[in-house]
């Protein structure tokens, strides 16, 4: 279900950005606006990014094999990181270059009303895509604040598109204001400054997305609520003395690896511990479907083995 929601967000953004890119390029060539050209490049980069996210989701579904025994879920995290790099290197870099070029060689923008029409249509298209992404993000946000929800999110597809669309909306508003002031004040140089501002917006967005994607790529644990719920479930077993460790890691948005180190009662027999572990495995996976693999280490059993080996050695 989560994957379907992510795809809906990405397809909406892909369709919207594709249409917007075509109209922006046409307007920039006709009017000579640097800000419009920067926005066109921005839309092309966003369109390509959505394609990369879809590719990452497809690769992440590959079944586990001998080379990757835990599956390919982290493919999505890798391609999300690539998206952040492209926003910075291509989107921000070209927009900054175009802005500097226009500042050094300012030229008046012709047929500004065409730019207004295109930017107005782009704001509508981008607004629809942004609303879809925001709506899906809100479903997973719960009662958390927006920034905290992004930090806690394990699905980069949704928050990447949301931040891309937010940056796009800001860029469109800046471009609209810049082109208006450039024409109204008869200061063509402002058109170049607007491109630089758009480049800065893209750079900030890229840095934030890269930071979040990096955290997922190097391995983030499950949410505090999930870990606490696991601890409560394990502690409810009368045969458990204590929990030594609860270690979790997201291998994908809906794929969590869990390892438990549990101190069982010393008087339990091996087959009894096996039965308890099997029941724990079943109960935890039923309550937390995202947990796909569970490894439980029985401390009491390990201590008994160590004692036996010590006795045999003596």
C-alpha cells in the first residue's frame, strides 16, 4: 500500500513536470528570459529525478539472492541520493551559470505576458502535484511536526517529491516576481539575479535531501515507537529475565531487520526456548508487518554452552 502511494505521488509529479518543462522552454526561447530558462532546466531535472525514483523502486523489488541475501531494498535510498546530487549539480549549477551570464550581459525580456501565462499555468500544475505529495505525506506524518516527520520518514520517494515540488513552487513565485520587476522597473539585470536566487533554492533543497538520503543509505533504525513496542512485547513473556539489546535497521521503507539479545530464565530447556522464540517471531511480525527478518540470541543458552565448554576444558 505504501509503495502504491509513493508511485502515485511520483507519477503525478512526473506528468506535471513534463508538461511544465515543455511550456517553459518554449517561453524562454521566445522571450529570452534567463529566469524562465532556469525554471525550464529545473523542470527537466525534476522530471528526470522522478524517473530515477521509479527506477529505484523497481530495482528495490528484486528478490534476495546469494550476492545480496537481505534483498535490494536500499536501491531506493541510493537513487534518492543520486537525485539530490543531480538537483545540486545540474539544476542549481546551470541556473547559477545562466544567472551570472545574464547579470554580466543583461538583455530586456520580450513578450513578458507570455512568461506570466506560462508561469501561472506552471503554478497550477505544480500546485496539483504538490498537493498530492503533501496529502500522502500527511497520511504518514501522524502527530509529528513537518520537519520531524521528514527526519523520521523511511520512504524517500514521498519526501523527495514533496521537497522538489516545494522548491519548484518557490522558484516559480520568485521567477514571476523577478520578471515583473525586471519589466516594470526596466532593469533587465534583475532577470539574472532571479536565476541566481532559483539556483540557491535548488542548492538548499539538494543539500537537505542529500543529508536525509545519506542517513537512510548508511542504515537507520526503526522508529522509537516500534522499538518500544517490541520491548514491551518481549518483556511480557514470563520466561524472560531481561532484554540485553534491540537492534533494528531499515533495509527499505517497509523492510526492517530486527536482532534481539534476550536473557531467558536459566532453568528453561532448549526446546522450550525454541518454542518461545518461534512465538515471539510470529507475534512481532503480526504487530509490525514491516519487520521481515528477526534474529534472536538467547543469552541463557549461550551461558550454558560456555560453562560446558569450560568444564570440558578443565
